[in-house]
């Protein structure tokens, strides 16, 4: 899934017409998907691979530091500092 439109189309049957799940509430932009997972099943992913993520760091009153939100990481979403994001990004095959 090379871009958000392809990602959304692939998951739309499972999203029950809830388009908002593809948009980050923090940034207002579509989540980016991990292209390395294209054509693979979720079951084939390890628990620690990034499935999709915010395109830019998020910050705000509840998040004073700029953090990258990662979804699908060990079956949940987390926010992580830039240094950790760079390691996880490389480990997940994201360029």
C-alpha cells in the first residue's frame, strides 16, 4: 500500500464506512501505511512492526513533547520520541 488512498481502499470493507478512522485526529492528515506490508496479511506481521503512522510529530497540551504516533505496533498504538521512531521505522522497513 504505497499511499493513503490505496491503504484506505484496501481496508474500506472492514471499516464499515467510517472514513474518519483513516485520518489522524492529532494532525488532521491521513495515516501513512507501511508499504512493506503491501499484499501481506495482518497475521503475517510480527507484533512489533509498524502498520501505519502519523506523517508528522504530534504535540499539544496532553503531549508536550513532539512524538510520532504509531498504530499497529504490538497490536496497539503508541506515541514515541523521534529517536525511537527512527529505529522502529528502520526495523519496519519504512523509508
